C-alpha cells in the first residue's frame, strides 16, 4: 500500500533489512523482488549488490509507476549510471511464463519494475513455470497473498517461487505472523471469507516449503529491530 515505506522507514534511511542480506547471494545473479512496492529494496540491490539483472514486480499499478520514477531518482543520486546492472538499460529476459501475466503486463522490457500478479490462478499454470532467477525476494508479502487468494493461492505462490529458481537458488522470505492478519481481515468481503477459512498458518510455511515444495534447507538469517514491534519479523532463507 502507498504509505508502507512511510510507516516502515519514516526517516527514509536505508532499509535495515538490507544489512542482513549477504551481497554474495546477489553478485552477478538474476534477482526477482516480489511485491516490490515503490522499489526501494529493488533499486538498492541493483545499485549496491552488483546483480546481473533485477526485476521488481507489484500488483498495484500506482506503486509501479512510483517505483519507475524512483529509478530516475536513484540514478540521479549516483555518480555513475554504471553502478546499476545493464538490465536497467535493456531489461534481461521477461517475467515468467503465464499468458495471464503477459496480458496484464504491457510494459517494455527496458523497465526494471513491472505490474504483475505472481499468484497462478490454477495448478495447471505451474507446469508452465521455468527456472529464471537465482534469488527471489518475498518480503512482507505472504499475508496479502494469503488474505486475497486463501490457502490454495498462497501454496501455488510458494510453489511458483521454487519452480522459478535455478538449481542452488535462494528464496528470501519475510512472512508476517498470524497475529498481524486480524487488523486487515475485513478490508473486503473476499478477504474476510478467506481469513475465516485459513488453515495453513504462517508457522506451517517452513515445513511446507521443505517437505512438499522441494527446498532443501531453511534458516533464519536475522530478525531486524524496528521501533514498531509489528515490523520485527524474521528473515528466512
């Protein structure tokens, strides 16, 4: 949502979560940032972590437009445009493979931030997903996927991240705790119905990723401190 970074980072400093991400994970790699909001994490990784290519996606067109304006802001703050990966001049590749997403995303390949819904509508669409990234970031996104698409939608979302990763790839996950759902449960009638039917709780995500999806390891990197307790969430890799 539009005020997210205003609440999370009111002083407009570097996002504290970045300090716990190992730059070696990103060096020369292809990176996808799901739910990139207005692009601060995406663009900082592009500028400071030496990736080969970075793509940020968000379902909200208004946030994507702000993120694209922030691309110019970040470029203006650096002395050399070469601080950014070449993908910022000619975008590497294309957002993964579903026809629905291609139709939703009428954006030039040159754009490092795209509007797209990452949640596959059906299990069959997962068969179209191919390995394309070395690192996928999913920071404070799972709650919104869960509330809007329910247990099944979130499970398809998580399966897609695995299928989108190349061998040895990493999913960087910052799930919101179950207690944070209650404040948002009545945003829409659909969200309220999904909330009432949830049986796949956040403390079950790790076991699902390891036992059913196919990831081979999961560990908590850190729980960054924050003045707001609600933003003190563990980062898992």
